[in-house]
C-alpha cells in the first residue's frame, strides 16, 4: 500500500481549519454531500449530516 500525505475530506470549514494548521492545499478536498469517491478497491458516498450546537454545552 502506498503511503504518503493523507487526503483530508470535509466541509469548507474543515478545509479552512486544516489550511490554517498548515495542511497543504493539495491534501484538502472539500465535499458537500452526494459525491461518490472512487478509490479503486473501495467507494465512499459522502452524505451531508447537518447538526446544531447543543445549547447545554455552548459557551454563549
């Protein structure tokens, strides 16, 4: 199995947070949901999982 820098898939928020932590842009892949990612031996279907903050654990 090939090893190297990991790809990071996530929302635009994930993208910006990872970029702020100096993860190279080439490793970042923003997704929204509905995409089907083919990795040869396996396929991943991205699903959107909207969620809200839990007010009981919020800081404001």
